[in-house]
């Protein structure tokens, strides 16, 4: 794995570490799904395989949609144990064949590409007729959480590039991420990376109450 902390892609900062896409592993995935990955997603994964996208999107994509952060990107290749585990694209694709999202949805045409830290999943639609759409599945939660109580399956973007363009940093994500590094040394590389991410995604973040201690004199 590459220890590089940040890479930029289409105006988004992706957190590392990153892994090289090995040709044989790409072949193994495309053989399993029965064709080439949609071009927009293929270009992204070749640049940022193994990284994390610390951004949010609404599901469904309207003003009333639930804010979800599909931050955990699945990656091409095997895990550290040399297996196609839970966090790998091929492993997730193979395991999902036992799931069902509805009688009209073929799991063979959906590739899981990211999760929110739980079971909410972002899928890439492999049907060539639909041009690589992004489809999100969000589980309903109990009423006391204040979240959506029923399962939601929704198209959130017509392509991976369009998905990247629609991402944003919610106030909650910004605050929680800053709290993780607030007490680190101002010269800490990870803290500096988070500051750069916030400066670009939430330009006025330093004026927020939760950011009162920014380590600046």
C-alpha cells in the first residue's frame, strides 16, 4: 500500500493509503462481472484504488433525502490476508449474490463499490444500457434515531463522474472529522490533510463554534 495521504480527482480529495491496480486483479474482477467496468469508474479506481472519499450525498438525491457518507471505498485486489474479503470489490460482488434488493433487481448487474461504515451500500449499475449509474441502498432505522424508517433504493447519479460532482461535506461530517484530529500537533501530517480537505470543502469552517481551537495563534 502507498502511504500517500491525499490525492486529487475531479476536484475531490481522496484520503489514502492507496494500492496499485494489478492487471491480473482487474481482469479477475471484469471476468466475474462479465465485462469491462464503466469507463468513469475505471478511471477513478486506477487513480485512487484503496482510498476513502470523506464526502456525503443525499439518498434519494433531493432536499429531503437522507445524508449518507459512503466513505469506505471497496478496492480491486486481495486484502492483507491474501483473500477476496469484505472490503474488496470481487469479494463483495461474490457475496452479494445471496442478497436480494427486490424482485425486479438483478444482483448480478450491481457491483458494490462503497459503504457507509455499516450496511448501507453504494452500487455501480453494470447494465451497459444505463451507462454506469450509481444506485444507493439505505436501511431503514428505528423511529428514535430520527432517520428514515423504511429501506430506500434510489439512483443517486447517472455516472461515477456525476456522483463525484454532487458530493458535499455535511456539517456533521466536518465536525466529527475535525474532532478526530483537533488535539494533534499542528504539524501532524494527518491533521494538515484534514485541514486542507476542510478548507476546500467547507471554506468557512474555521468560523464554526466546533472549530474554535484550530491550533493557530
